[in-house]
């Protein structure tokens, strides 16, 4: 008997041998602790197969009503990356010089970011993620942002554990990405993810994560 009004299959088993769960959880957390946002990329190309498998992992994410409201545009063509950078820098210059509030600029200051976005050209692969807000089977997809956010989380984790560095980049506004990526209006850019290996001299801000007793509550 099943509560589902459609065909069912047995739930897949992902059995972790007895006594290994803690070690696996620890190893995964340790791996994730080494992820850092990188903004300077080496020119070395990223194997297409690695990106394909990472995207496959991302596409396994849960989504509201299983609508899977995401599109991943993978850009490796240098000319397309140059157009992406030029369009992004035009928007970002406007943001940093006119639209950003003093509080926002203050929050960004320790990260050393400004309107220049060389990583959009330097990273060998740039993945632009779109939210899909309409489709033949789902005129009103539910929980689009939540679903796409989870898929991007899976993507970042998959790329990281394959030894690749990423940057979670959110230009503001993002409308220009529809044109650069040739996506229709019902799709809205969610995030831009340059992917590659860190440049030899790449540095990252010396920041830390909050201790768990500040962010986790056990009841
Ligand atoms: C939703 C989101 C948007 C972000 N946007 C940008 C961005 O536009 N530019 C940038 O340089 N970093 C961006 N970041 C990266 C954050 O600055 C970075 O994750 C944070 O400083 C923590 O550093 P870590 O990723 O190395 O742990 C973004 C991160 C997230 C999650």
C-alpha cells in the first residue's frame, strides 16, 4: 500500500556500514571547511566531465513539487565570457558609484570587492544559474528561490570536492544576463558561478565562520 496516487518504486538505500556514519559526516564537514570563495583564477581549463557530474549532482536537488525550476548555462567560450564581463562591469560600476548604500559598501569593504570583475573572463568556466518561473507543466512553480538555492548548494559542494574553486557572484541587477546567455524572459538569473583552479598567488580574506553554538539550537 502506498499513499502516492502514482506508480512507486522502493526508496533507494544508501547504507552506511555500521560505525562509519560519524567518520563520514566528519570527513564531509572537514572537506567543506576547506571551501573558500576564490576571486583569482588560474587559466587552466576545467575538465568538462567534472562540470557535467557536478551539474548532475546539482540536478538531484529536492524542489517544490519536483518542478526543478533551474537552468544552468555553462560558458567556456572566451568571446562570450568577455561580453559577460563587459556587461557585468557596466552594471557594477553603476552600483558601486551610485546605487549602493553606505552601509552596503561598508559591509563589502573587508572583502576588497569593487566594480571590476576580471574573474568573469579569467575563470575557464562560468556557470550562470537561472530560476524558471513558468513552464508548460507548471505555470506557477512553487518555492523557486528555495529550490534553486539548494541546487546551487549541491553544485558548489560537488565542484569543491572535485578540487575546483568557485565564486558565488551576484551582480545587481541581473537582467543583462538573459541577453548574454540567450535565455527567455520567464527565466531570471539567480547567481553567476565562475569555476576554476585558484591562481598561484590567489589570496582570500582571513575571515572565520561563527561557532556552532551561535547558530545551532538543540531543543
Ligand atoms: C548569495 C551570495 C552572494 C554573493 N555575492 C558575491 C558577489 O557578488 N561578489 C563576491 O565577490 N562575492 C560574493 N559572495 C561571496 C561571499 O562574499 C563569501 O561567500 C563570504 O564572504 C564568505 O566567504 P567564503 O565563501 O570564502 O566562506 C556571495 C555569496 C553568497 C552566498
